[in-house]
């Protein structure tokens, strides 16, 4: 028996705007409003407005909240300053990635962990199962927040029209409490598009008021509503991993080329430490497949799961692929054997339904904004 998808606080508004809706991680979410390409280009050149209320917020409080999170996650949460955020991961005992996360420090003893929608319950269960022995509390706050994001080069100007918060002083991966269009919000300078932007955590009952105010303030700047489809092509161009594609329980952070998020030097033990030490050593002595970028020479689009080939042999697998509006060509991320991972490696192709389409190996990301 299938369960009806969950609806965000903005569901009726999305439908009134003519959004094409899709079931994503158990939520009914806007895939696009009109043209995916137009939405993508708006974020790259002007600004886009997203509903990300499907993400999972988990609050951790208590005198030992930092020590607990440093034990439960691979990062050193004790060094996160008040009002700052950190990208990190939660892994299994064997080092396999359960999810990638952002942890916000909201106060002296209060943190918010933001998990991917499809993994939110798994992360909540894992944290709840690991908190024993620490003077800390794990709370499911998924229903306490709606999450809106303004992304793109015009986003600071749009935000300044609706808040008097110190946006100029707000660094990347930082957050501060403020009022946006009369709505109390946690204003975070984070995002998943490769552009400057802000994510706004608000009470669900304030979501529509905030969406309408941002739409009005953004109109002179070319802001348009954007769906999950362009969010995927934006993050792909920016070389950002997506759980279930570039990150899985079959991979450790070192396999994914993200060993830098694992902090062995932090105080105390943490879940997965021994397995991750072994993974780090393997990565040094016998590099696993490496995550690379692929740019098509032709027009055929690679998709997740397609084999990457060279010299008649399979040397890897595509994890994400799509047409790139910015580059004007199909692109992909793929794990390939280390011998074929150098930029410019020749003779690499993708097996697209039996035809070996030629691709150029490039370093990630495909796109980097001008600071």
C-alpha cells in the first residue's frame, strides 16, 4: 500500500504557479514551473527562488552536544564557531556514507543538523541511537521548518530589500537569526547551486508570506521560481555530490574524494574511525576509482549507471549526467579507474545504449562562479 506524498507549506502556491510536480523522497515537489533551461540560466545570471522544505532538520541540544556530534559524525563539530556552519558526513561503522550533512551552530549548546530528504529518518535514527552516554538531546524538527532559498548573483540585492540583517558581514557557510519581510528566520549563506545565495529557515505558517515578499522584491532583478530539475543541473555543473549518486553506503568519504571532511585529529573516538583510517591508507597506496568530470563531444546525454569505457573495457560508471545549459554540451560525473582520471585523458567514452560516445575527462567542477 503506497503512502501519499507529503506536501510542503507552499504546495497550493506551486500549483497556482503552474508547477509540474513530482514525488521526490516521499514529498510532492515542484520539478519545474516552465523551462528548466530558463530557470537554470536565471540562477546563473540573475536569481532563482526555491522551496526546499523537504530537507530534514534535526536539533541537538545540551552541554555535551558538540562532543556528541563529533562522536556521531566524521567532522570536528567542537571547532564550529557560534553562527557558523560546516559540511560533514555521517558514516556506518564500516565507513560507508549514510548521508552528507550541514551542521549549523545556533547557540552555545544548540546545533541544527540538516539531512537530505531521503535520508532524514535514517540520520535521525542513527543520531538517536548514538546519543546514549552523552548529556545531549536529539529532537526531530522536520515539521518545525519550511526552507526557502534565494540563489544567484542578484540574491544579495534582493535580500537587502527585505531585511536589515547584516548580510555584508554574513560569510559563506554562516547563519544568523533575523527578520526577513517581517518573518523571523535563520538566514544562512549556503546553497547547492554554485552561486552566492541564502537559505531561509522559517516556521511553515510564514512560508507563503515570505515567498510572496521575495517574489515581489526579486521582480526588478529577474528572479523567477525554480524547481528541482534545474537545481540538479546547477549542482552538477558546480561538481557538488548528490546522495544516492556520487555518495552511497558502498563508498567511504575517501572513495568519494572527500577525505578532507574526516578529522582524525579531533579529541575522542568517533563512529567509523578505524574503517576510515584503513580507507585513507588504501587511498594513498592503491587509489580507488576517482570522481571526474566528463564533457561530451557529441549531443547524446549520459545517465547514471551508464558504463565508462576505454580500450574496449569498462573503466568506470556515470553517477550523474545531464545537458549543461552553461557549457552548451552534455556533461557527467563518473567514477573511473585512477589510470584514466587525469584531465585530458584520451580514448575515454560512455556506452550509451551500445554506442561508445567520446567524452573528454576534465577536473571538477565544470563551472566556478567569479568571486
